[in-house]
C-alpha cells in the first residue's frame, strides 16, 4: 500500500514538473531584429528589416503588427515560405499568419520608409512589438549609415521594460531588454515602449550626389571653353601662315579655286618679264581657245597682268 502511495505521489510530482516546464516554455518568446538603415536624403530613410520570433503555445493563426506602408513582405515558418493575409489599421498592418503549431520560428522580412519634416528631428524606430505571453528576451541590431549616432529613451507606462543593455560598436547598435512580471491576455499586442533614434553627422548621400553633378558640369564647361580657344588659335595660325610658292592665302584667296591646268599655265608665266601668249600655247601644248580662257580667268582674279598687242597678248605674273 505504501509503495503504491509513494509511486502515485512520485508520478504526480513528475507530471507536475513536466507540466510546469511546459507552461514556462509556453510563456517564453524570443525576438531578434536586424534593421539595416539606408538614408536616401536628409529627411528620408529606408529600413530593411529581418524580424525573427520564436513562439510557443500558439496553434492556428498568429497576428503580427508591422509598420503601415511596409512592402516586399515575406514570411517563413520554420524556414518554409508561407502565405498570409493582413488588416490595414490606423498606423500599422496586422499580418495574419496561419499554420503555426507548438514551438515555431517565424521570420518576417519587410521594408518600410521613414521620413522627418522638421530640422534636427530623429528618425524613430518604434514598431517593435511584444507577442502574447511574452516574458523573456528581445534583441535589436541596427546597421546605421556612415556617420550616424544613436540616442535612446524609455517611455514609461504600464508595460515598461527593464533595459539592461545598450551597446554601440561602429555602425552596429545592439539594444537588449527583458520584460518581468507581466501578464498578457491572448489577444493583446503591445508596441514596446522604447525608441531608438539616430541622426547623421555627415551630409546625406543625395546632397553629395548633387555636389558631384555640379562639379561634373563645371569640368565639362571648362573643357568646352579650352577646346574652343584651341580651335580659334589653329584657325588664326592657318590664315597667317603663307603658302609655299605664293604670297600666301591672305594675298591670293582664289588660288585654291584653280584647277591643275590653270595652275600649269600660271607657273609658265614669269614674274620678272613679259611673255607672249603664243609661247604659252606652244609650251603647254593646249589649244589657243583653252589657253585664252585660262588667261582670262587668271587676269580676272588678278593673278596675272595682260597687255594686248595686236592679235597676241603680253603676259606677266603679279
């Protein structure tokens, strides 16, 4: 009889111990957030978020709030991509995730944008939430832009967390805290009363890009002006350089209009003394009509001087 009682009590204690472990496990959740911040202007930032939650004691549908306006949303349950529905509420989206059983890891990937319209304001990250029966651990890693620094503050209320760690290491912000002695109803979701803000100590990338564009335009203008000046200089040098065998293009502007036959006749006419046109006909081998036509053109353009003499002409180069 005693053995039966002892065995019964031992079995009861063992059952209660397992049950207590299960209940504690059911009330334990773990959240790890990686938030990569890309600042695109001095009032606009893009947040790429990887939100990982370890939940237990939930079967069926699990509701998860994320910032309003989030896009590129993907949800994985234990590494498997799953579909979801959502409700568009006042300032956040309530995602409806199905097929969660027992202890599950839920990964939510999404992107959302932040903007501030007041100078010296902070970009705030406030949409980190507590699932139901959350009593354990939250970790946030923020990868901020170059030159950023972070500030923290707590907003006291009934769900005030106990912050036990805040670390900065280069661009990485590591904030951790625990929730103690809290009790939540199954459908209660709480935005964590803690915010992490950041500012930049360097000009935003967009302003740097604008300065680069202005610099490129100035360089292009200088190159065009220098090229134009070099072109004008080369034109002036060509006009001022005399052509070999002539007085220069400036003095004989029509020399370039002469054909090969016309140049040959011009070269047969001496500069120092007159020559008869009949001699040019014999020397060139051209007909009288052709030579007469060429002589008329050379005389008209002032390349030669013509003195009529009977049926012949006396010719001399100017």
